C-alpha cells in the first residue's frame, strides 16, 4: 500500500470511497479489504465507485461488454450489503470528468487500485494532486507485491530465483475470500447533492449491455464482443472447470493448439474479475498444499520448488513467474512499452540486420485482415480478431512472423501492440507487453546461428511449428475465409 498524494485523512468526511479501477471484483481483493478496514476504523459508510470511460485508446464493444458484465456481477454482489455501489458508464467522452473529485469531496479517504500499465498510472497521477483527502493505492496484482523487488529482472529465470528466496514470507498474507459476508457498516442514505443527477449510475438496461446499449456509445463498434462473458461469476466457473478437467493435462498438452487445456483466465485476470490469490487458493486446496510444502530450491529452476504435482507447477510458472515478471517491469520502468526498453544486445543485433532484404513485407492493414501467404499465421490472426485471444504457443509465432515481415523492427513492435491491444481481451496488460517484447529479445538471450532479419534474436517458423505440434485442425477452424 502506498499514498498517491500528500493530503490528509478527513475524519469528518461522510464516507470512505473505494475507487475500483483494476481489481474489479468483490472477492480476494486487498483494496476492498483496506476500504472496509478504513470504514470500520472511521465508523463511516463505504461507497464503491466503478467507472468505465469511453475515451481511452482502443475502446470498443468488445472491451466495454466484458467490463460491463463485471459491473453487473458486482452490482449483484453488493446488493443486500451495507456498501453503496456506484457503477458509471460514460455516455460520451469527457462526461465522467469530475465524478471522482465530486465523490472524494465528501470522503474521509479514497482507496484505489495500484496497477502499472495502460492509462491507469497516468490517470492516477493526474487526479491524485486534485483530491483534498488521502488517496491510498493498494496492490492486489500478484502473490509477490510489485514493490517487494527494487530492480527489474532480465530473465524469467532470475525472477524465479528471486521468488524462491522471497515469496514464502508473502504467502501468509492473503486478502479475504468474502469481505462482504456478514459485513456490518452504516449505510449511506444518498450520494452528495447533484452527483446522481450529473453522473447517473448505470441502470439495469445498461448493465444488461445489449447491442442497442453498446451502439449508443462512442466506441469502436467494428470490434465486436466475444462469445465469452466477462465478470467474476464467469471467471469462477472457468477456473473451476480448468482445475477439475484440464489441469491434469496442462504440463504435457498446453502447447498443442488443437487441445483445449489452457486456463483461459488471462482476460479475467487483466480486468480484475478474478484475482491470482483466489486461483492459487483453489489450486492449493486441490493439491492438498500448504506453505510448508515449498521446496528449498533457490537456483531458479522450474520444477520441484512449489511442492505440487507437475501439472500444477507448470501452471504456476505461467500464473506467477511469467505473469508477475511483467508486472515487475511495468511497475519499475515507465518505458515498458517503448522500443528503447529492449536489452542492449537485442537492439544491437536488430540494428545490424535492419537493412536485410525481406522476402515479404506486409503493412498493418494486410496483417489485420490476416491477408498473408502463411495459412497458420492467418489462422492465428483470425482467432485474435474473432475470439479476442491467440493460443499461447502460436502467439509467439504470430509475433516472430510480424518481425520478419515488417520493414523495420520498430514497425514490427508498433504492429504487434496495435493488433494485440485492439483485439485481445487480455491486451493492454503487463503480461501482454512481456509477450510482445519477448519476440524482440526481452527476457531472452542471444541465439545462434545468426540469421537474416533476426540476427541473434530467437527464430521461429510456421513449418517448424507445424512439425512440433499438430495444427491442421486449427488452421481449418480459423481459416480467414470462414469469417469474411
């Protein structure tokens, strides 16, 4: 927890305000725990504001629908509790300006979510000095607090080694599973004068988020909602199905595109509809695990440290090591999405080969339309465009081919960011930037032999991928011709 401004707590305020921006859930949420703690301490009601802007980059029906699904779940969860929940969906760009400050004006203290990527850090930095009361940011991102490390780790191996030496002491500090259960607080009778009139909370029609509701908003309607619903209930159901039916095959089959064995939780983790603590708790219960089962390994190796079965340990390496190393980078470096953040060796080798002849060069429009000569790549891009996700293994190939087909490495980076953030439900996330920048050398090492265009950057081809894993059914399923 950290203060985002120098303002004091106002003990004479009418309520405690929780500004829910990243941990958009009512379970396993340190920020909600802190807000409840503050409300009890000050003997005041608790107000929760969850707002959805329409003016952010890449705003579309896809992302709005997913977030509004979560708001509907939260409205149901807060119903019957003493908490006053205020869901707000901005009807036009700029309409929500001033809402947080208006609510904070009557608050004792504001509690917010600490999240290191997209526009959220800039938004917090802009509003914090304008508040007259303290704004506390609470980290509910991962098992390891983002600021438990004071340096950026160059590889997953080095970060894993740090986890092995330092994570144990954080495993006895989990958020509450059900902070609203039997919650006793005074209830706020009404919001400050004029707030509800100027910023009407989302009604049942809006929270149902039918196509007519989305059509009224000034967002990109060409990027349609995905079939999967957002929200904490959908996330909990998916996590249960994964742990009960797919986890046992995860370590052996997760890289096989034709197999449905991945968790599918990344989009829910991104929007905060599920928290890593809740997923870890469920997994530990399934494995009969306790913190005393942690191994003594400190060499950064992947296997045998957690003290769980091989499938569970493989899943945890993705959920904890690879996910949280990205949050580490974004929390400590403001240039996490800039080309200059690449390792020196990667920029040097890419610069040496920038002038190499490229057999194929595709502009952003053709990449977006999946209009290349490569059927497997086209299938992966089509899955991204239609379902908002690419199979984890093929996401690596997707990026490597964009590097090979772009006029410059900087053009490749811009294309990957644009396509991923426009279409991926889990885009605009530290984990997404880890994957994109891994394509260009982040968290990797120099590889040989040195190749045209790639230099010493790790090389991948569709032909080798097809030889390693079966992809025929995948290509047939996501043939671009089926979606045009």
